[in-house]
């Protein structure tokens, strides 16, 4: 098996395990729609459910098709990630790690959509009137993976052509 599959697979498993463990703790210990200040005026642990995507996009209870859209989007993302892993150079660790992070985050949120029809979010940051939508470990992994992908693609673009 290619090193890229092993590394990305390990990262994916770690992300899914951390994400699901954190969500299990939230489900067991925090009452739905409650807020627990950690750093008053800045950071709370909450328990909210999100039918939508990142930052509450399509998080509406009056529509039901978004669940199917996110299933299809996740399936396409998995196929694309596996294709990119197959094509990745073994030494492009940034790209491989980024793909593993995105895959782990996508699977973590997909598990929630399959189990609950929505995603469990619990990290809540705010400052004054500014408020960031609640998110979870899977969302962090997807964001970090996206940054890693951009870095890998920019580095590849700037690399001198091989002779």
C-alpha cells in the first residue's frame, strides 16, 4: 500500500476518533441548546445541532433536501480525495496530511448526519457583538486540511520545473 494512503488513513482515523469522542462527551454532558462559559465574553461550550454546512449555511428546519445534498457532496469529496492521494507524490507530506484532515472531518460530520440527520457543534467563540457560528473538531480538521492543501498547491506552483 502506498505511503500516502497509510499516512492519510492514520490522520483520518485520528480525526474521526477525536471528533466522535468530543461529540459523545457533549451529548452525554451538555443539555441541548445550553451554554457553558469557559472564558466569559469570548469562549463557550455549547450544544447545538446544525442541519446545514459550515458556518450555518443551509441550516434551516423548513427544508429537508440539504441532508441529501451533504451526503452527495461528502461522497464526491471522498472520491476526489482518494484520487488525489493516488496521484500524490510520496514526498508531498503537506498535501497528504491535508487530504487526511479533510477526509477525517468529512467522515466525522457524515457520521452525525447519518445518526442524527444533523451535525453536533459545540465550540462557540464571540467578542462583543461579533459572533462566530459554533463548530466542532471535524470542522477544525477540514479548515486545517484546506490550508494545508492551499500551501501544497502554492508550493507546487512555485517549484522550478524538473529536468
